[in-house]
C-alpha cells in the first residue's frame, strides 16, 4: 500500500507540472511561467525514479 501511494503521488506531481506547463503554453504566457511548470515535472520524475528503485529493492529482500 505504501509503495502504491508513493508511486501515485509521484505521478500526480508530474501530471500537475504538465498541466501548469501546458496551460501556460496555451495562454501564451512568459517563459518564466513555463519553467515554473516544468519544475514539478522534474521533481516528480526524480521522486518516481526513487520510488521505483525502492520497490525493486524491497522485492529482492
């Protein structure tokens, strides 16, 4: 349950960042807002990578 929760949180963070970036591109906003939207995508991707690594390590033990 804990593994599924951490994976879903990571995917949610990525989806939120994509939503912000796509909204700002669609609205024609400044580059700074697009970069602000990409920050959660990067953080979510790192979090997802770490969560997947933890799941793989737990399965080996």
